C-alpha cells in the first residue's frame, strides 16, 4: 500500500469518527463518548451548557496527568492538551457573546471603576 493510500485511509477513518461523534447522543455528561474537544463541539445533541459542562470537567485538575500539567487524561484513556480544551471553551463563549446584543455593564463598560458615592 502506498503512502498516499495510507493517508487517504487515515483521513476516511478520522472523518467517520468525527461524524459518529457528532451524531451520537451523549449518554452521560462526563464525556466518555468523546475523544477530543472538537468532538464535543460538533455534537448536535448537546446544548451549549452541556458542552461547557463536559469541557470544564475535562479541564479540571482531576484529569491532570502527573508531572505534565498541560495534559489531561480523559476517562476513556484519551490524552488532550489543556489549551485545546480551553480553546473549545472560548469558542463556546464566542458563540454566546455573538448572540448577546445587550450593552455591557460594570467597571469595564466605560473604562472606569465603580462610581463612588462619597460615603
């Protein structure tokens, strides 16, 4: 088998896994049926809050690999870099912020701290 054929077969398998992950209902929210943050983001059965829950669970220190704080070992044995999990969480936040048209409130809104009332 030529290298080109091996690469084509690898791409087909990766594509099938992504399709299966995106169409498979999540049976639990620990993320055991997912192997990568992009699988969580692609799943059509999970809402944004559920996706955030799975990704936050993965990002927690309980999944940290000893002596390798940048890695997370998932319950299914997969290992993921924490930056990929955090990027997926940021992606979800970007989706939420894009839909939010309300004006910002708080100290950052005007670039100043909270108003002082002189008490």
